[in-house]
């Protein structure tokens, strides 16, 4: 066991071996820049970015633990657990998890949170909702049936009402951003600045001049189909507003302008009836116990 240091190698490993659907033809393809952003926040601990290699030095598995504050309890957010396709069912995943938790405890961390992808309809799960931005391209890839009709519920202009967040906005956004749900993250000003300031191709954030509306999303590239066609998904991140439909439309405009083909969210709010129900869901575990989705407002990259 050693540390993840070469993010180009890490990116390639995940691209070949990470999350896929049951057919294996839909797979996340994180960019190197997105992985560095997700794994290296201000409080990250290099020892918790774990790489497992064979005797030849080839990468067999990875797991990442990032310290976060869930309400007032420091917790390890577990992510990027990935085992080489040729080494599944050999106990590598358990080995990685045990090693991460051993290292985390050596740093004084006793709590953990992680997610697991499950089929839609699984009890105690949060279901993805989608908006199809580029329907012809998604049909071409086979992600949306050519015979189905899709009515766009939002008219997407090119101009947004919200403006991009700048560093000077962060203290005021920090004052207003909060959630009473038990599985929700609290941020320092430094952490919030790191996570939401725009990084082209990775994360985008917007705010109204009176600070009553704040929204952000990140981008994950994926491949789909036997020809491995690329498509770009936008995922909602940190938000607050009393106007969820307005925020959704604003994010859709930006995502369209950034070349995204599909918009995805676990927390659609009142915009749910304008979005498509997805076929996938997530369940959340806190200290290995299943969490009631009503207690969750946490987005893991």
C-alpha cells in the first residue's frame, strides 16, 4: 500500500475500472483536473489517498478518504473505491477499506460516510433526476430512445440572471449556506472557497447580487456504448434558494453553454416534476449504518 501521487495514472485507472452500469457500457471518465479538485481540498491528508499495487508496481486498487465536517462531527468521506476488473472477488475491496479506516483512526477519525449505487426504487435511496440538454446526441449514443418524445420544460436562453461567484462573495455565501440535516457538510470559509470558485471544466458557481440565490454544479465526463462515445454530465453541487425551479434553469443554461449533454441531481426540490426520473439511485451509509434519505443533503463528487 502506498499513496496516490500520479493523478494521470489514477485517472486512467478509474477510466478503465471504475463505476459502470450493469452492462458495463456506461462508465464514468473523470478528468485529471476533477480528480485533483475532489481529492485535495485544504484539509486533505496525503496518507488517506491510498493506492494498492502488485509486486510489479501495477495499480490494482484505490480508495480515498477526505475529512469533512458533518454538522459538528469530523467524518471521513470515503470515495473512489476501485478495484481492477481482473482482481474483483479477491478481497481487495475489503483490504482497501480496512487500510483506510486503520489510517483514519491513526489520525483520530472514528466516523465515516459513503454512498453506494443501487437500482431505482431501492428502499431508503435518493433517486437521480435528469434533464436532457442535447437530445439528438443522447439518442445517437443510445442513452435515450429514438422513438420517445422529450418535451423541454425550460426555455434555455444563453444569458443567465445569476452571475459567477468571485472570491469576495464567499464570506456572505458562507453566512447563508446551511442545512439542518444530519448528513450535511459544514464548511469553513477556506473550504467553501476551494469547493465552489469556478474551475473551468470542473466546477461552476453562481450567485444573485442580493445573495438570496446561490447555485453550483460540477462536470463529470462519461463514456457510453460499444464505441465509447463521450458525453458530459452536469451534477448539482452546493445550492440554496427558495426558488428551486429558477436555480435549476440557471444551472441548465450554464451547463448547456459549457457543452454538457445532460443535467443530473439528487435534490431536485420543487423542480422534480420538470425532470426525468432516472434509473439509478444512491444509498448513504454513516458509520456503516443505512441513512434515511430525509436526513441527507450531501453531494459526493
